[in-house]
């Protein structure tokens, strides 16, 4: 029984020491991240070989706070309107990460890229619709129907033309019948008058 109690005590002591070490290292990590993130900019660089690299660069508040100097010795401008927040350091748990200002640069170009004011001919959603086969078929069908309606001899307009032509023909026949009846009455009156005189 004493052996079991001793084992429980030693296990509890090991767990206490391990838990204390974990808490100490977690607090030390949080302090280290906050200390290293202060007055820093997390810069993303698009390299000439299209590789994306990152650097944590200190902002010199006393000297030139409007620019930063990268590891290669180049100076890059800071624009507050082109900055965004990023959780640093990458790969750490979220409860340790610290939000710091970040910017995206193309290597050897001083101006940062603006992530919100990019001009593109198409959007991501319109590209999805343009590459969706069913959507393309429907768009093509709608466009073809619209073009057919705009043609002077489309199927929908042919029936309209036939109806108008029939109405015109019926009107012409009615007019000609009316005129014929008038002429026939005049001829009849002339014939009756000629019969009376003879």
C-alpha cells in the first residue's frame, strides 16, 4: 500500500512539475511574441522567381517611420491604406499569435501592393460562372433567343407579319368588294335608265 501511495505522489509531483514548466514556457512564449512584434511590420515579398518570402522588419520610429529596410538592404515605403493585419508568428497556436501590420511587396519595387484596390477585368465569381458549362449553355441560349427576336424574320415575328398581312388582305378584299358593289349599282341604274328610254 505504501508503494502505491509513493507512486501516486511521485506521479503527482511529475505532473505538477510538467504542468508548471508548460505554463512557464507558454507565458514566456507569449511575452517573447509580444516583445518581438512591437514596432514591426510583417512583409511579404514576391521574389523575381515568383517565390513568396516573408520578413519581420523593424519600423524606425525615430529615423524614417515612412519606410522600412529589408534584409537585402532595399528600402520600402509604408502606406497605411495598403496595410492589413496579420497574425504573427505563422505556425504558432492562435492564442500565442499577435496581430501586427503587414504589407505585400514585389521585390525591388518600393510601393506595396494594395490588397483591396486591385483592378481586374473579371471577378472570381464571374470566372466560375464563365467556366460553368450549364451556365454557358443557358447564356448562349438566351443570347441566341435575343438575337432571333432582334432579327426581322424571327419565328415570333413571322406570325406577327402573317397576321398583319391577313388583316391587310381582308381589308383590301372588303374595300374592293365595297367598290365593286358601288360600280355594280351604278351600272344597274344606267341599265334600268336605258331600258326605260327605249
